[in-house]
């Protein structure tokens, strides 16, 4: 009820005309609830940022970058300003953003749409390196993260709270091998010169759910909540992983393909290259498979250590799948690197 009162107070700060209906919009993270608002002036999406994410400097940078992209013809969902010109509202310890609602479908992960996703990322990066936007706020991603070791230490207890029948020795064995894979990957990326690479604004969460398609074209890129300044290869490696990985809706992760789709990965990189993007250095390309392993491990281990589950999925099953997929990538580093270079 308090959240609904907050929503009412938030909407009063916008000049949106008469409201026809307000319905829950269930896509995306449950930690960031959304409302679809039909008004006499069009459809809007009200988004509450996840609790604990009120970093004003980061939000400012995120919004300035989205305005910069939109001003240069890049497809984003336009932010709506309040009547006094603000682009977000801080209400009752919550942060709200209002967007023009863009209706469409998600990427179908076909090679054709995956190539387009790579091309769109390249366009974003080209606009990033010419952008005057910067931030003093320090945020890091999955590379060489200090979050992994404590998360590894909590994995067994977190999983056992949710799945008490799981063998703790198996959890420990998988966790230790993932830690070893991660450390090896960090070492390789560091040797390639990661710390010396230029930093620019990156999207930070480049995956199929954050691109809206209509008729085979991207009409909007969404979710700039994890925007930050890092080497551009962070976006490229995460995108290569996300767009080449497969899952089976409703099935246990233990039945998902362990392999990544090398055809889709090649299409993603090809699209990125064809965009005329600034990231072509050989060292960057050699780092990508190692960064893919880092991203896969961090994005599996940290949430499972926190909740004992991965969203609504069995934490243990997802951990096993992520471990097997990381091992699959590791045994094919040379092959993946060859594909990236072609």
C-alpha cells in the first residue's frame, strides 16, 4: 500500500494528462517493479530502481548518456522529465524513472538478430568514445572482482538452506574449481594489459532481454542501470557470452546445452566489426574468451550465494550448469580466439 501511495505522489510530478489505466508490467527483474500506464498522451512505463541502487552520480551519468544516445539517433526508450525538469524522482527512499513505452519483442537469438545486436553495441560504443560524459563514481564489473571469494565461501550454506538434500562436498568441489578457473582467467586478462586499456561509458548488461525488436530491427535498447566506465571489451565479452548461450524454458539447467553456439558468437562479433566500432585490437580479442569465463562465474555464483537460488531456478542445478559451461569454454579457448579473429 505504501508503494502505491509513493507511485501516486510520483505521477503527480509529471504532466502526462489523464490516466486511462495502470497495470503491472512483469518483464525484467522482480527487484525493479514496473507499471504500464496508459494515458491520453500515449503509453508510459514507470520503473522503480532496485532498492539500494540510489547512487545519484551513477543515475545522473546513466540519464545523461541516454539523452546523448537519443540526440544522436541511437534507439533508446525516451526518458520523461518531471514538470520541474528532473529525469527521476526520489520518493520515500525509492527512485523512480518514467519512460515512453516501447512495445516490441525480444531478440530471438537467431544468427541474423544476434549479428544486429553486435552492430548496435558497436554503434553505442562509437558514441561512447566521443561522449563528453564521465563520472568520478567507481564501479567495477565481473573482471577481477572482490565479490567472488566471499561469495564462494557462502555458497554451500546458501544452497543447503533452500535444497537441504544437496551433498555439501559436491558443492565445495564445484565452487573450488570455479574459483580456480576464475583466477586463471583474471591472470590471462591482466597479462594482456587490461588495466592500461582506455575506459569509456559501457552499457554494462548487454543481453537479449535488453534489446527490443520489431520486424527484425532494434527499436530500443533499455536498462542502463549498470552503466559505468570500463574498457569497452567488458560489454563485448558479456554480449558474446549472453547471445551465444542457450537455455530451455521450464526445464532444469541440468538439461540445458553446456556448449555455447559458436555460429551465434561469430555473428555477434561480425556485427560489432561491421558497425565500425573502435574496438579492434588483437589483445582485446584474445581477452574475450577469458572474460566470458569470468562473467559466467560471477553472474552465477554471486546471486546464488545471496539467495540460494538463481531467480526462480534451483541454485545447485544452475551452479552445475555454469561450471560445466565455463569448463567447455576453457577447453576451447584457442578455437574461440580463432573465430574472433576471422
